[in-house]
């Protein structure tokens, strides 16, 4: 989870933990981008649109669909919402975020993440098998 306000970040982390979910909290974009845990298991990101060092929509684009993103903002407007959803955001929630709304959005995002993870694992197995095929005339199948 990457939210701009310390107290909001702490409160949301407690809420998510109370629902039995593991939470990693980040205070900066560089700290968040340094983590390699996004691809390691099905996960989602709760991301504030207004971040101290980068716009949340820009960060969402940089992640390129690595995992489902739930965007939250205190400055909600239709244009931002439409832009975020077209860019593939899993959900877009206004602040103050309702507990049930956030937890429901996380559950949906995690279900999508499990599906994406299963497809990625299957693709990796198929690519591994494909790479073991005999080369014809010294050329790779790819």
C-alpha cells in the first residue's frame, strides 16, 4: 500500500490486517519500486493518486499491469476516474475510503491477481518446455 498521508496509511494497513490480509506499506515511490514482491505471489496495490514524488496515475502506467491497482484519492473527478479505469485500474475510490468498499475492492483485485498469476505460471512452464525443443537446422524455434 502506498498512500501519501502517514495516519491514513497506518489506519488502512490496520484495517486490511484486521481482515486477515498481509500488508506491505511504503512511504516513497523509490521504496515501493525497489520491492520485488509484486510478481512473487498474487497481490494488489492500493495506491494514492496524489503522491509526494510522482502522480499515482503515472506510477500505475509505469507498473504496466504487473498486478491489479486500486487507486484512492481525495480529489476525485470524472475525468480522472475514467482515465484510471481505461488504464486498467481495478477500482478507483474516493477519500475518505469506506472500510467495506476498500476491503471489497481488495478481494476483487486479489481474485484477478490469482488469475493473472496462474496464467503467468502456465506461460512460464510452456516457455520452458518450448525452449527444450530440438533446434532444426541450427535455428531456434523462436
